[in-house]
């Protein structure tokens, strides 16, 4: 019940952010782009289809393992990872939209240096619109924190399981290639570690995307601060004060996906995982040769 209440609060904050975009930033969010839904559909199909070679190979070989005992856990683990990836993708999409709104304001500010603005552009350059952007960023930061607290331990557990399962099956694949086990088991091991590695890469790519979009937001906000100093008529003191506070907020409150502080989900984590895999595989191969 405690987790359900936290999940309900997360969904409520997400809905509040969507309403803020529509009412204050004048941007209607229809949902994720169709290409991203297709990506999740393909990942789901891949994780289901990858089970078929294992189901076919096991009854027709002398395989003795844990597959039949853990098939439910395997399915739950993979689709739980897809669920967390979907919410992370949704957060990254909102960060991208906020960056586009800030970029539009920056272009309006740069245009006002050389020409007069229309009513819509003047509204985007107003103090009220800047405050709305700041509130949207604050709401996004809260959403990222809520996501990290709600799913942090799940991300840690899923990554540990996928790391160990991938490494072990890659090790078995190397043993099969060395003619220690039956060659038919190659379908079993390959269909296990390939979907897991794809999920790991996709998750880290999503985290890196959120990180880079946050850097783009910081670049746009700092660009606003520089452009404001070049205007023929300097903005009001309240506008400059809010803008300076916005710059500090973006620099201090990072929009990153973190697993309970153990690790940040980005490309650096992916390289650490691959490095650890190679290290442990070398150790295992050396012990197997004794």
C-alpha cells in the first residue's frame, strides 16, 4: 500500500506537469512520439521471442539448469525493466519539451535585439512566462527525485541480475565455442544474454539522453542571461533576479536518473558494466583452464 501511494503521487505529479505545460507554457502534450512507442513494442516482442529458443532447446538436450524454475522471474524482471524504461523515457521527453520552450524564448530574446516583437513573442519574453518555465523545471526536478526514490532499489536489483545473467551466459557461450558443452546450447545462451544487453544499453542511453537534455537546458538559460544584457532596454530587476535564480537552480538541481545514489544511469555506467564483464570473464576463463 505504501508503494501504491508513492506511485499514485508520482502519476499525480506527472499529470500536474502536463497541465502546467498546457495552461502556462501553451504547449499541448499528446504523449510520446509514435516512434518511441514502436521502440517499446519491439523491445517487448524481442524479450518474448527470445524465450522460444530456450524452450525448444532444453527438452531436446541434456541441459540441466535453472530455466524452468526461473522462467516466471525472468519474464517479470525483463518487463519490469521495460516499465521503468518507459517512465524514464517519459521524463526525458518532458525535459526535451522544456528545453524546446526555453530555446523558443531565447530566439525571441535574440530577435528583440534587432527588431520589434509581436504580441506572442512579447508574452514569451515576459516575467510571467519565465516564472512558468522555472516552475516547470522545479516540477521536473521533483519528478526525477520521486522516480529515483520510487524505483531506485528496483533499478539496482534489475541491473545486478541482468549483469550477472549476461556475464554467466557469455561465459557459457565461450565454453560452448571451446567444444566443452553441446553446440546446440549456443542458441540457449545467446537468446539469454543478447536481450539483456539490449535492455542495459537502452536504459543507459535513456539516462544519458536525460543528462544531455539537462545540459541543453543549462545552455539555453545561460544564453538567456547573456542575451538579456545585450538588449537596448535592459529587463526589469525582477526579471534579472528570477533569471539569475533560474541559472543557479539548473546548475545545482541535476535532472538525472540515479539508483539510490549507487550509480547514475548514463553511458559511463554502461562502460563500467562492460569493463567489469570483460574482467570477470578473463578471470573465469583462466580458472577454467587450470
